[in-house]
C-alpha cells in the first residue's frame, strides 16, 4: 500500500487522530454544521435574520433594521426625557411580550422577576408560565407537589389557558435574580 | 497635506455644531428638513466651495472620529468600567459623522443627478479605506478595527435605506462598497479581517448584493470578495492544527457559506469553480459544502436508490450552471497551444511526456505543483471531451470516454505523476462531481474508468482514498460524489472488494461496509 | 511553513482576534431599549 499521506494509511492516521485529538482534524473531518446556530431546516430564507459570522443564534426581531416612519425613530437626545421603563406599571401582556422577545437579554430576566412578583411561576420543564386560576379548587396538595386547575400562558396563541397540572414544586423556578450590575 | 490654516479648528467646530443639532429634540424629519441650514453654515466656512476642501473636511472629520474611539478604548483599558464597557459610547462620534455624510450625499445636487452623490460616496469610502490602511501600517498590532467597521457599516445602512433618492443608484452604491472592501481585503489589512467579514456577511449587505440587486448583478462582485477571503485563509489552513484566530475566521466563513447554501444555492453553483480553485485541497468540508449546492428547482434522486439509472436522469445531459470562462481556464501560452494541438490531433506524444514538467512548480517551498493549472486543465479537457462525445450523438460511458486524446491526458496523470500530483489531479476531477448534469456524469465515468483501467493498485488506492476522505467528513456530501462511490463499491466490474487496501484496518472496512449496507 | 508575508499577516490577525467585533458594532444604536445581552437560564426559551 501507499506509505504516505496520499494513501489510505495516511487517511487512517487522521481518523485515528480524530479520536485522540479532535482539534487536529477539524478540516479533514469537519464539524457538525447543524450545530452552528443556523436554522438550516427553515423553509424560509435565513439570511435576513443572520446575526453574523460569530453569533451563536439568529437575530431577534428587535436587532434588525426595519424601514419605519422617521417619527418612530427615537432621537438619542430625548431618551432621558421619556418615561423610564417600569415593568411594575405594565400589564401582563407586555411582560410576556418582553419575556418572549428579549431572549438572552436582561429584560427577559426583569420581566420574569415581575411576573414572579405577580404570582406567576415558571415551570422549568414545561417551559411555561403558570398561575392560580381564581375560583378553581386545588384537588390535592402535599409538601412536594399540588394538583389542580391552573392558568398557563400559551405563547403560541398568546392567551391564558386553564389546564389541569400536577405541579411538582421542585420544577417551579424560584424568584429570578437580576444580574448584579443591572 | 498643506491643510489651509484654521481648517482643523473650523472642522471641529462644525462637527460640534452638528452634534448639537442631533442632540436637539428635533425629530428625524425635522433634522432632514433643517439640514440645508447646516449646509449653508458649511458653505459659509468654505467647506463646500471645492472638491479639495470637502475631501479635507471628510479626512479631518474621519480622523477625529477614529482618534475619539482610540482614546475611549485606551481609557477603558486604563480604567476598566465596572459593569463592562458600554459599547455605544464608541459609536457616538462615528454615527453622528456618518449621519452628516449621508445627508450631504443625499442632498448634494438635485435628486435626479446621482453623479455628484456617488462622487461624495466614493470620496468618503476612499478616505475611510485610506485612513484604515495608514493606521494599520502605523499601529501594527495595536490597530483597532472598531472605528472603521462602524463608519463603513453605518454608512452602508444609511445608503441602503429604501429612499427614492437612493433607489436610482443602488447598484453604484453597492459597487462602491464592494470596491472599498476589496481595497481593505484581509490579505491587505489582516488586522481588519474579522470586521471585514462582519460587513461582507451582514444581513443587510447580503440582502442587497444577493437578493435586491436585479439580474444577480451583485453576485460576481460578491464571489470576488469570497475568493479574497479564501486566498487569505489558504496559507493558514494548510496545516492540520488551526490556531484559534484562524479557526474563528474559518468557522465564520463556514457559517456564511451555509447561509448561502441554504438561501442562494444557485450562487454557489455558478461560482463553485473559482471557489474550489482558491480553497486549499485539505479543506474538505468547506469544499463539499460548495459542491453540494444544487438549483432549488431540482429534485435530486436519492443516491442510495437501488438500480438508480444515472444516465437516464433528465438533467444528466444538461450542462451545469457555472459562471466560468472556459477559454481562459488555461492562460495563453505555448503550453496552451501544444494542448490544443494534442487535443485536435492526438499527437505529438511528447506533449504527454512533457506534461508533468509543465505543471510542476520549482521555486516555491510551499507547493510543488500548480494546483490552479491542474484544475483548469482537467475542466478544459473534460468539457472538450463532453462536447466531442455529444457531437457524435453519444453520451459518456466506459467506452465512449476511452481511447481519446482527452483520456490520454488524464491517464498520463495517473501513470507519470507522483502521489501528490496524482492526488491533486484526482481532486480536480472530484471537484466536478456535483448535482446531476453533464459534467458530473462525464467526470464520474472518468473516475470509474481510471479505476478500472489503472496500471497499478496504487492508483486505485488513491482514487478510493480521495473519495473516502470526502465521504467521512461531516455532511453535506455532493450528490455526484455519493453516486460515484456507490457505483464503485457496488458494481462487480470494478472488483472493489478484492483490494488489500479495502481490508487494511477495521475502521476502513467498517466504513465501506456501512456505505455498502446503505445502498443495498 | 508560512512565509514572512503570511507570518506577519497572522500576527495582525491574531492581534485583531483579541478584540473581536461585538454584535452591536453591526447594529444601529438602540437608544430606548439598548441590547443588554446576559446569560439567561437555559430553561428560558432561547429563540
């Protein structure tokens, strides 16, 4: 057989090296291109929300430039004159909007903290917000869980839906903590 | 040089006044409407009286913004802010200056006269590029890409808005930016390479160059920018171990190519040849990605379909989409004349005996063969062969491609070249194995013919190795590569399983067996 | 081996690697709700 890197043995050397030192063969065996943060199964074009060569996920709606009427553009100078963002003055609808659209941002945690203070609880497994449904009796309650009918926020249909839940307290998130520097 | 006395102060004063205009509680519309008041003030200061003065004003202002950013970065390095740097302070000077420039461009001359506007745009882009290259030279490893990135990108976003005054010159605006990006391409300004790719891959830039510009007139410019990037990466990708800065740029490039594969596969089809010519042979996945592109209106038959009759596919006789000037694949030279003479008459045989010496490179430690010439020769000879077979009313198969001047040349590579030369030659052939088209068909037959007629097992081993290294890499895999490999291992005529190299190691044997299982 | 030209290119690229562009460098400033990226819990929705 061919004794150098141009034969099968040469390739075999790479294949074996890949087991011991993955960084060595990144070009020859490549990477899993589906794990680069691009939604390659999207039926739509992905370039319009492409966040750039170094980003791990697509742009969020608010990261992208849209041609809006000039009046919508807030002039940098009057920023301080506008009312500051106060989450405790907003209805739940807006809090859910901020939670679901400001992903990976301080605002997502701030909205979560405000929802928590309004007795909503985030189910870490179901990934939904849940709250008591007024007038719906609890069916069962123990020290570790409770069962009954609760509201959960359905982000796809953007409304509160009553549903029977077995709520394991360990699966409910505690009070969200804002990052220290905020 | 020789700025008129007082111009620096005047410029700084005008910039300060402009910042105050922006900080006034005017709306966007009011700022635009009042802009002519500010232009009048510039006029009084003599800034607009000549082309030379505007150039000086732009240069001093741009330098001012750049110095501003350098100073802020230096301060943050000395006293790092507690909660991490708020990047927006780096943007203020650049953004306000670019807003002034954009309004100047839009308001210069009447809306129907784009020339003065484009002159101003090219002027400011030239100044940004000039300052960048000078700074890159002077600052060396302390060069900062941020101010230039910000100036260029915000200017592009401003010039890219859908306003009537810009609509009529969108293509010229795009051309101006592509020219500027070429001037500061990574091999010229490597310290700007990451910001450069950010701009080239920016969604607004992609949208303009790939989608909004009619008749795909931006695609040629974009392919040139990508080839600039591949050429820059080339020397750093030849080694197996990639340094972190190279890996970052390489992965960023892969992502951009993935977006193009997903949204603009026809673009990769059209320019695949130029791209694969610039990508080093060992970048197997990146090359596979480009070769896997196929027109979106095409439905590829599953390569693993039992008894797939490739030569009966409708598209198999159509020439591929490709933007290639076949006439210039091989530079005009005595070699080109001898090649054409041999293809026409299949003599003199000395052409074959001298082929290797024509392709070898002697005075370059980094390479021993002219890879680009091999790629060009293979495609040139192959397309001539396809044309000749077609002219006889035939289609490529084991007998119609044999015993011809074209096959003499290809077989010469297998018998007269060393392992490396043969590897590069086989790569050039495999780079034509794409979606169903006449090139894929011919070159697939070619590879199988060379395997069947090989005068040594080493040739068969190298053909197998070259196919295998393209298959074991992570997806995607070009359709033409898969059907060729499947034919090779399935068709008993090639006696594939009888070779020692198929059974040389458990991993190799397992690989072949898994592919064999998939297609039987 | 890299020739001197490529070696100096690598040096410049490596220097730039230590101050890579930020996502916000490529976006207009958001004056009202500026981008404030932070690590949110993995169980929050990420897209």
